[in-house]
């Protein structure tokens, strides 16, 4: 049984996700870099992205991506893990994530 | 010679446009509808889009799209016209505009 340090988090159903929120969430280079790393290397703990931003800022970025339906968070012991919801997003917004990542 | 009622407007070089601004500009259903109409039917005067929003709101939407490099505005007599910068955008961000419009 996992004993997490973290508050439980909510994830929207992909059907309730609107493209406005996805676009706003992806309109930030740090958030795109998070998505790019998850896409390239799979699930990853919040503290392991190696991005040059403060922990509180990073936490905000993860929450923005989670609320937009882009990633799912789960606890693994003392780590908060992140997983990209790529299949769900692809189904709802075909091609969107990859074309945005390719754009910059 | 054209005598415009309008203040001159600036258009960013497509090379200076960043994807963050394009995504934020497209993260609004009214602005996507403007782009969709320009894509489907070509150049169009500001007052002819038939969108259910106040003129001042519409004016803000056009400015947002213009500053993001998505459309170009020019005067034709007393009308302010809008033209989509699709070729330039396609060249800089391949596939982006169409995949976003298809997304919703």
C-alpha cells in the first residue's frame, strides 16, 4: 500500500477537456518541455525533470498541465509521478500535442 | 488612393512570432471562428463576421490575432480588412493552424 505525502489530485475526464485549456497549458516553453520529456522517456517523478525553475513554479506548471487533461499524477511512495495522457488526447484532439511540440 | 478611418497597425515579422503567442491567440472560440471564416472564405472586413460579440470585444480579438502574426489588416476605403497569414504560419509552424481548428 502506498503512503503518499501528497494531497490527492483531481483529473478531468478527457471528454470534458476543452481545447482552449489545452492550448493555454501548452503556451509555455517550460510546460512544453515537461510534455516533451514525458513523451520521450515515459513516467517521471516531479523532482527529476532538471528544469531551471523554482519548485513552486514547477508545481504550478504540473497543476496547469493536469487540469488541462494533459498529464495524470499518481503517488509512488514518497514520489509524485507524472504520466502523459497521450492516447486520450490523441483520441480527442488528433495530432495536436505533436504539432505543438514540433512548433517550438 | 485609400483614405482610411483607422489608425495604422503594426504586424510582426513571422520570424519573430513565438508559438506561445499563437497558441494563446487561438485559445478562444471566437478567435478560432474568425480564423476559420478567413480560411474558408478569404479576406473579409471586420464588421462582416456576424459573430455574437460586442464591437469592442471583436476589435480586441482582431488585435490579438494580428499581434500573434495570424492575420494582417489593411484598409480598403472605409473598411478595415483582414487577411489570414496562412502561408507564413504554415512555413513557420507546419500544420499548427489546421490541427487547432480541427480540435474545436
